[in-house]
C-alpha cells in the first residue's frame, strides 16, 4: 500500500484529495494529512512516505522555499505541487528543481488524480532501479582490470573506468570531452607510425573491430606499454549509433612470457645454444641465400668421444658442465654469422654460412679439434674430451637441411671408426655404412636374448717351451644374416649405446664357466683372460657383479685375468687405481692390453697393481719391416721387466718375429703362429694335444 502525505492548510483541498484517493480503483492509499511544514519534515524523516502532495503556501513556509526544504530532506520521494491557477509559474519553478509535477486546484475530485499519482510513483521506482543499475555497472567497470573508454558519436571521450585512467594517465575529468586520439595515443610497435584509433573506425563503419596486433599505447607521461584492444559501437534505444566503447589491456608481461616461451622452444636449456628446431630453420634460410648467390655451405656434425664414460663415472652435473664448456669453445671457434647448435646428448652441429671452399670447413674442423685438445678444468679436475667430426657441404652432399645433417652424421661415424679425434668429409657410400651401423645397434639389443653370442678362445704360449700358459676369451656374434661378426664390427657400437655392460657380464660368466670345465678335466692350469672395456670397468656394479660370477661358477679369482686397454686405464688414473686395488685384493690377475699405444709413463704404471703387460700386435707385426719397431719392442719389454710384470707379445704371426721376441727374453706370446682363436670344442682338442715345442709351425 502506498502512503501519501498531504501537506496543506486548506482543509477543503485535503478532504477532497483524501476522498478521491480512497475511492480510487487502483488503491487503496494510506493517507496522512498535515497543515504545517515543520511536522511534515519530521514525518518524512521518520520514513515510509511514497509520495508528497504539497501546497507551497503554508503558515510556516511560503513559496519555493517550501519545496526546497522538502526536496532537501527527501530527494528520492516524488513531490507533487498543489497549485492554484495563479501559482502556475511557481509550480513550474518547483518542477525545474526536481518536483515531479503539479495538480491544479479545482480538479482534485477528478479520477485523473490517483492515476497521475500512480504514474509518478512508478516512474520514480523505474528511475531508482536505473540508477542502481548504473551504479552497479560503474562499480563493475571500475573493478575489472581491463581499461574501458566510452565516447560519444563524435569520438569525444565521455567515460573512463579506473583502469583506463591508470593506463592512459588521464583522469576522467581531464579526459571528458577530449577526442579519443588525444586520450588514447597509439602507435604500431614495429614501425612506430601512429595508428588510427579503432574507435574512429568503429564510428565510421558502425561495426565491431577485432584485435589489432602489435599496438603500443603511449601514456600521457610518454611511457609506453603493449596493448591488445577491441572496440564496439553503442546504439541507442532506436538502434541509432550513439557512441563507441573500447576495451584494452596491458600485454607487456604476457608478451615477455610469449617471447621467453618462443626462445625456450628454440634453444637448448643447458647450453643456451640453438636447438634442432632453430638449426633446421637456419640451414633452410642459409640454403635459400646460398642458392641465390650460388655459394656453398658447410655442416659439421660433432660427437664427443667417450662422453658417456665421463658422464657415468663422474656424475651428470660434471657431464653437464663439460657440455657447457664444450659449447663455449665451439662458439669461439666460428664466426658470429655461423650457428653452433646442440642436437641433444653430446652431439653438436655447426652451420658454416660463408663456406666457399671445402678447405674452409676443414680449417674450422681442425680449429675445433685443436681447441678441444685442451683439457677442461671443472671442480679442480682436468678433463679431456676429444671429438669426432663429420662434414657435409651444400650443394654437393645434399639440398636440404635434413639430408645435410644426415650425411654429416654418417661422416662423423666414419671419423669415429677411423680412431676418433679426427674429421671426415661425407662420401656417398657412407650413408649405407651409417644405416648398417644403426641396424647393428638395433639388432645388438636382442642378440643376448637370442643367444647369438659365442666365445672363441686363443691360447697363450710359453715362447721357449711351447706350453699353453692360458687362454683369452674373444667374443663372436653369430648374426642371422651377416654370419659370424668379429668384435671390431660391433664392440664400439655396443660401447656407444651402453649395451657393452650387459654383454660384458655375459662374457665373464661364460668364460668363467668354461674355465671351470677345463680346470675340472685338468686341461688348463693357466688363467682365463677376459677383455673388459673401459665402460664396463667404470660401471658402479662391476666389482660386485664379478664377485657374484666367481661365486656362481666356483672359479678361483686367481684363475681369472682381466685385460684392460692402456688408454682406458690412463684416462682417469685415480679412479682406475681404486677399482684395480679392489680387483687385486680379490685375487684377480690384471693385464694391460694394447700396451705401447696409450703413452703411459712408468711412474703411472707403477702405481697400479698390475700382473701382465700385453705388447700391442701393431709393434710385433711390423718387427720385420722397420728397425724402429725393434727398438720400441725392446723398450717395452725392458719397461715390463723393470716393473716385474709378465710380458705377453700379441699378434705373433711368423718365426722371425718369434725369434726376435725370444732373443729379447719375452716369455710369452699369442698369435696365429701358434693358433687362431677357436670355438670351445676345438680349443679343448688343442688343449689335449698341445702345441709342438719350438717348431710352432702348424696352425691348428
Ligand atoms: P685384443 O684383446 O687385443 O685381442 C686380440 C685380437 O687379435 C683378437 O681379435 C685376435 O683374434 C687377434 N689376433 C690374435 N692373434 C693374431 C695374429 O697373429 N695376427 C692378427 N692380425 N691378429 C691376431 P678379435 O677377436 O677380433 O678381437 C679384437 C678386440 O676386440 C680384442 O683385442 C678386444 O679388445 C676386443 N674384444 C674381444 N672380445 C671382447 C669381449 O668379450 N669384450 C670386450 N669388451 N672386448 C672384446
Ligand atoms: Mg685382449
């Protein structure tokens, strides 16, 4: 029910109004009537009044002042003036000041009175809710982080939310009425040219504008920020364009993140070098340029030699730092216009863009080999890591990035096969070899399960008596398609992919088992020698694994001899020494294989608990050819004797070599002259029969 307050000193008027309102069909109204302004103000103040009907001439207040006082206490309550005909001017003044209208005296009985009252009350309610809605919209706009600017249809600013004030640096009062292009100055981030404000386009075309990429906002104080924006037209109730609104936000941070992400996607996290993705891109670009200029490109594929060994034995953090150090050296070896990238693991690819002649690539490769020959000092340790390099050139070896990299990779394998620490140019037959290598790696993984490995045995012989003093187990792979493969075809591949550890364990087990059989039937009293590659030797579980095998097979430790290549021992002398001590205390015999090839010094060798030196066959075989070799072999034999080690000459193939070695007091030998490596049964037969003393003529 609506409450009506009638304020008039004319009791007739009050009565007439009360009656018409009480009878109203849309009623009922609760009517209160007062004759003075003062109590009326007090009544309004206590609440609940929905509409006021007032005669401006009251005993305690006259004229417009009456209205003003009422309006001051209740601006939200509709006020109707009760006006005589001669007072119309005053009533109009009140309407201008906020009154909702007036009722002319003499018409108070009319049915129109309740109707106007109803209209006024409703209109006020609608106004109130519009006001609330606006207030709510204002609060919302001010609490969002996007900047919002509204303009009229001429593009002059009529609204800014708080975020827009902050971003543009323009307070609302200053901005109001200014053209949008003044308040919101924008430029193209790339060209620095002023950009037309989207609001202007929206007003011209009367349609939404999508985001404009790369926009920079220049604030009032001259500072800049990257923004993303969208603008839309505003239409009035009739669908007529009445203005536009633009919404935008700061994307400086988002852009920085996006840039960072893009960088990470193209760079290697460890070394910061371009990665595979970026390299491919650079090669493709370089090819496009070289094609136009008819120039050449060089692609160098590098793989560190024995990196896996360092990583496994010294830990990944040292490995990581070594890679970083290598990355720096590589970068220092090339021009700024060239690209050094890391492919992953210990592989790097260098793109030489100004490669005019093949010699340029060779020069760079040599420079890299020289740079890498210096040791890296990490944590006070000196680490030496050499590298093998394969080179392919554009356009001779390939016309796209993929082929050039693939061919450089094949050439790199060739460099590895040629003894590592060197570089090779791609030759067309190499890709077949690389494929073959890949195939071998795949098949090696299943060879153990398929029982494709066998051991052959070669006797060691006392050079004076011809008696068999021991045997060496040598690994063979019975490959389904390729037939029997020698270790040179697969051991280095097994080392590169780490499979050698598992294979080596099988070899040890098999050799120990065989040695037990021969010992049980009293065919063999000397030791069984097993080759151990550096990688196995470095494996943490090596010593424990060996102990387990000895326990399982029952072979006494003293009947086993482990052969380690000289270079493998010397690579990390301190670590080698520890493991050798452990093995020595188990009672296992230790031999240095390929002695003479690893540049070790007597002092170094003397630190190790060694039993045997095996003189590398390369010296023995060249004995007849060069005098120098005679000197070397004599020196090696002398070194061995001074260290009180047993000496075994490897690769003895003819009587002349035998005679020389005997003359130098080398006690033992191994070689085709006595017997090639044999399968177990044939070796058994040889052990039974023996090798005829001194003649040593017949091969088995
Ligand atoms: P190595 O330890 O120096 O073994 C001697 C190699 O010389 C054997 O080659 C043997 O067949 C060959 N040989 C023996 N007498 C003569 C001769 O009078 N003249 C010539 N020209 N060669 C002779 P093989 O069996 O091909 O083995 C090559 C290398 O592979 C071995 O060199 C050894 O380092 C490695 N290897 C062999 N078996 C294994 C194994 O089970 N594990 C590991 N890690 N390496 C192995
Ligand atoms: Mg050996």
